[in-house]
C-alpha cells in the first residue's frame, strides 16, 4: 500500500509541477497578479508531495518491502538500518527521486526566502524551476519508476546494497552533491527570468548570488566527500581518478567557480552581463550533461548506473529542450552591445576576467577529455580512452597560471588600479612567499622542486590574504569592532581562498611525498616505512552485521612509542558474496598512515599488506571544507537582508498608497 | 559578424554536441568492433616485459588463453589483479599486455602484487592496442589455441564475469581447464 501512496504522491507532484511551469509564466506574460501569485504555494505543494513520495520509498527500504523492485535489488534484511536508508539513493531510480526532491527543496526555498523579489521576477523564476521539475519527475515516472512492484514472485530477501556503498561517507555524499548540482538550477532560473524580462541589470545578479554561492559550496563539499570516500574505501589510497562520473561533477564546479566570480563583477560593477548569463546557463547545462552521462551509458565508468537506451533518449531530449531552448533565448534576448561601463586593464575586473578564462578553459578541457572517446567512436575512428596523464598535463599548469592573479585580486580595486600600487603592496608578500618556498621543503630530506613551487603559490595567496586582512582590521580598538568592519562576503572570500591554498599544498605534497609498499607479512613480522614500525600482531576472524571478515591487527610505533593500532579488514559480504577491502587509517594533519589488506599468500597465514605513508593528504579535503564554509558565509551578507527590509517597507508603502 | 549573430555561437556548439550525444546513445562503449570476434589475433612482434627476447603472435598459441590488457596507471586493474592471480592458480593461462606503461613500474607492480601472467607483452605505444581496438584498461580477450579471438570483455574480470561469461566459453575451448 505504502509504495502506491508514494507513486500517487509523485504523480500529484508532477501535476503541481506542470501547473507551476505554466500558470505563473502565463501570469507573468499577461501581467496577471493572481496567476503569478499562486507560484509560491504551488512550489511548496510540490515539495510536500514529492517529500511524501520520497518518505514512502524510504519506508519501503526500512521495512524490507522486497516486493518493490528497487528494494529487492538494492537492500537486504541484514543491512544495518542506516544503510537501508542510504540504499534509497544507492540506485538509479531512488537517486533520481532524490534529485527531484532536492529540486523541490530549492524551488520551495526560493519561494519562501525571497520576499524582496518583485512578483514578476519570482513567478518567472519559479516557473522555470517548475519546468525543470516536470522534466525530472516525468523522467522518474515514465522511464524509471522507483515504486515498481515485483508481484507475484517477490523474493524472500533482497540482493543487498553494493558493499562499496555501505559506508558513512556515501550516506551524505549524494545528497550534498545533488544540492550543488541542482542548486545551479536556481542561478539558471534567475538567468532565464532576466532574459525573459529583458532586464539584465545588477539586481538579478544580486538576487542570484547567494543562491549560487550556496549551491557551489554544497558542490564543493559533495566532491570532497566523494574523493575522501574513494581514498579510504577503494583500498589503495587514490583520491582522484578523472573518471567520467567524477568529471561529471567536477565540470559544473569549474563552471560554477567562474560564475560566482563573474556574478560578483556583474553585481558590483554592472560588467560582463551577457557573459554571466551565459555562464549560469552553462553551469546548469553541465549538471544536466553530467546526469546524462551517468545514466545513459554513453561512456564507460566505474560508477555508472545501470543503463537503458530509453532513459538516455529521454534525458537527451530534455537536455536539448532545456539547453537548446535557453541558448536560443540567450541568442535572441541577450544584450548584443557591450555595456557602457568601462574598466581599465589594470583593475579587479580584469582579474575576474582572468579567473573566468582559466576556469572556462579548464571546464572545456575536462569536457573535451571526457567526451573524446565518444567523439572518436561516433566518427568511426575507433575506441579510445583518455587517462589521467591528459588531464593532469592540461589541468595542473592552468591552475598554476591562475594563482599569481588570484593573489592580486583581494587587494585590487574595481574600475581602475595602478600597477605601482600593486608593486608596493605586494613586495612583502612576494618576498615572504619566496622565503617560504625556499625554506619549507627543507623539512624533508630531499628538496623537491614541485613542492617548492606549490609552497610558493600557496604562500603567495595566504600572505596576500593575511596582509589584506590586517590592513582592514588594524586600528580597530577591539576584536568585535574589527570584525564588524568586515562583511561576510569578504570573510567568505578569505576562507575560500585559504581553502584553495590548502588544496594546492595537500595535492602536491601528497603526490610528491607519498610512500607506499606492498609487502608479504605474517603475524609477528615487522616492517619499516617512513620512520614508523608496523608490527603485524595477529590475524583474527571478525563478524559484522552482514559480513564476515579477516582482520589484521597491526601496531604502529615510532622510536618505540606507540602511535596507533590499525585493524584493516578483508570482508566477505554474506548476501552478495562480494569481497571488500576495508582500509585502516591513522589520520593526522601532517600525515596519514594507511594500511590495507591484499590477498592471503600461501598457507602460513601470510598476507599481502599494503602500507602507505601519505603526507598532508587531509589538506585538500580541509581546503574543500574551507571553500564550502566560505561560500556559505558569503550568503549571510547583510546586503541581501537589507534588501529584504527595504523591499518590505516599500511594499507596505505601496499598500498604504493604494 | 553582426553582434546579434555572435550570440548564436553557443547554441550552434551545443547543437553539434547534442548530435554527438545522440549518436553516442546508439553506440555501445563496451562493444567490440564485431570485425574482430572470431577473427585471428593480429600479428605483432613486441618486447617481452623483463625479457630479452621479443614476443610474437605465435608465442601465444597452443592453448586457449586470456589476454589481459593492463597498466599500472589503471585503477580498476588493481581491483582486478587479485582475481587474476586466483585464476592463474587454478591453471588458467593468462598473458598480459602491458599497455602504455613504464617497464620499471610494471615490473615493480608484478614483484609487489604477484605475477599471474605466463608472459607480458610490452605495448608501450599502444600499437597492439590499436590493432585490437582496446578501449581502455583493463580489458580481457579470450583467444583459442589457434589464435582466434572468441570473446572480449571490457572492464574488470571478477568472480561473476568469470562464472557467467568467460568460464563457459573457456571450458568449451579447453575442456577441464580452469576448474
């Protein structure tokens, strides 16, 4: 019964989405306030019904209702409840419903949190989001119904969730990632509303900025979690593979990074208007393209969902409609003449432009590399694969090129700046950065030029930020007064840029300094790695809720002092019989010790054991967390709230006037 | 170009992309160009990994064998490797094609993780890969005693792939093999 309620609720959700896509848009066209005014309630109603639908699917999983096809295929009665819950989105149908739910959350959030928006704009924005929701809900209902039953012939037990997905990181990774992906639909909807209204001014940039920043923050955190999961769950310590599915999430992030900077320039200075609109369309189009690539089977990937040509065709048509439609609208309505606002070459606008060019090139590079096998195949040129060497060779220099400009930007001025001032201001950071680059790598025995370069770039960013920060707060009598001088926008930028610096250090240090050894170890053996002694104390059988495992107990010491006890496991999951490696990690800010079990060797209880020493690997995830936090901080800016108050008093006046 | 026309450029680019994506739907990235199934393995003479002499097509004949394309840069190969060792222990003949890789890395890998291969062909420039139509590593071909390609699997060979697809074919070619 419950799955049918869910199915029915999703159908009602689709109907509400249809109304939302049509009625307010018609109202905006005819300037009919009643038709426009229903938009927020329709948005909230859509959230309620899709929420009910999603809750029903969760209940089916939690109650082990194996008459539901996706439950039977992706859950098992032995599965711990938390993984039964996350199994809801560990499959194509359920994750698509999650996509739709999150889209409804964003739509309702825009409806409820935007009292400052003119009704005309709000109704257009919500109508665009409603149209997107129609696409996704019909995709779910017509090609991948999550409530499909297996009646008669319901299995006695489910065939279990893929053990790789039975992991805490994977509980929140997809929701965060989708919050980011789908969040770009808000920026997209604002852009389309602005094009429809024909008024591309600073106000639409101001309205869409907090939404875009928050979405970008979620996407940063989602990608970070995915990388972290791959690191400890795949059992060999890698953290980024340039796999098509990873690229699918990374491209919107890159385009989104360009977008949040370009939006800033559009809001503050009224420049790059058409360009920013195009970027907003681009970022969301890449989210949709990512969905297409993951779910249509056009590319091979380790984590692609089970695919089906009908699904691929559906998303492709939807993609063509959304992207083709919006680009047509763009071509017809975007202002063709460049804005009258000018800026000098030496100015913050130019630096934003550098950011945009670098990130756009990076996006296109990743896009090209990801789709290259498909292009060649379609042209009859045979099968190709593009590996990490291509991506690294293009991506790393691009980012290195970005950083010198990135260090300049926080202290630069809009409109017109002066290179003499830059030289004066930046002499100290430059000298300090060089000093750091020369000295810090000396901590390691071998002087590594790549690390020196990374330290140079990161220090350039950090010292520049600290100096700028100091100039802004100095002379204040108290800390609280100093903080009041700084806007959340500024603090968010500082956090995010510091995060980027941490990422540079983390990525380069861990790539350059990691040590790994694959060894044959028997209980009682000791091995040395990077000054640590790993002693294989014993091998023990362990039983988990839905698996049995061999656990190696390994004591780590350094100079006789105990450091950690690590217990990696080799698990055999009961329902599927699949074997999984569960790595054991002793995390640290400056180094991770990472132990994974390979295969048993021979009869004497010996195992292949993989030991890793991973310096500063946490820095890149900490960096991504800082970026995410920075993005959330900017959304707290008073500027957006003041707007609301002003709008409200304005509305009251209008009411009294009438 | 008139300024308005310039704004159509993104739309045009997208249209081209969409055409490719449409074409992509009909193509199966995992499918072997059907020309190669039941056709002889292409001729080649390439160095052997860790050996002085070259390996030719003729060296691979005589028994039904798996031809496994791998590389140290390949994530999934690492996942696949332990299972290949199990298969080798069961007596399945496996030859490796070390694809676009560094010899030193490949030798270290085999030393550390174990060596399931009877011999390894070094395909540093991917020439044999092109002849075979290798899409990416890992990829595994089933070749019979006469050197005819019988099956191609793209992706990791694991218990499920072996039991459901490769083993039945292998036992047809080599009765009693691969217990």
